């Protein structure tokens, strides 16, 4: 049985730049680092793997691997974003903090079941801070929201569109 998320890992340009954003700006403590000198396939490398602790005990992790090409770009929200849950006072405070720090800050977006703000980290990733609304649990209950039926309709429509093309 899967118990929960341990960590999600992403590439970073600079471990120090990433630390400043995640630890100093977002307030996630740097919990661990792992220096990797050789891959499991025996290739020599100089890679640093860093871990930032979230309040539930899981981690956001990053690899700085200068010897491995990677295309860093400003990600579109639909392509890649990391959503982290906060309470409403924190959401409001972080919105003001982002604006004051000159960090790209967007929101507050009302998604009905959550309210969200967005930042861009030094690697181009979109970071979403979100707070649940009063109707969140009902909106995310598959017994009530018809999630599977909506997915099935979507899939059927995409299949019909693909055959028509």
C-alpha cells in the first residue's frame, strides 16, 4: 500500500539559488543533501541532491547536475507546477511577500474548491500556494463529483476527435 508522497524531485540550475527561494522565501527548511559522485551505472558525476521538508514530513527535492544537459525554461502552469497547501493567512502573507520581493506573483485565483497564488522559482517552475475553501472536501469526493464519468466522456470525445482527424 502506498502510504504517501516521500519526495518529488526536479532539476535545478544552482543549489544555492534554489535554497534561497525554497528556504528563505517559502520557509521550507533544507533537511538534507546527498553528494553523488557516481551513478548506479558507474558513470562519474558531480551532482548535489537537496531536500526541503514540508509540514507533513514529505520533501521537495532538487538535483544540481552540471555535467548533464537540461533545458531550463519558464514552465507553463499546465506543463509543470508544484502546488503546496497553506492556510488563508499564510496565502495572504505570501502574496504580499512575493510582491514586495519583486518575485513574479499571480493570483488570488478562485478555483471554487481552492484559492491559489502563483510564483516562479529560479529554475522556471511555477509554485502554487493553495488554501482549501469550505466546499473542498465535497468537491473532491468522487462519490459526489462524477470525476470518473467526466473522464470517460472526455476520453470518448478525444477518441472520436482522433478518428475524425
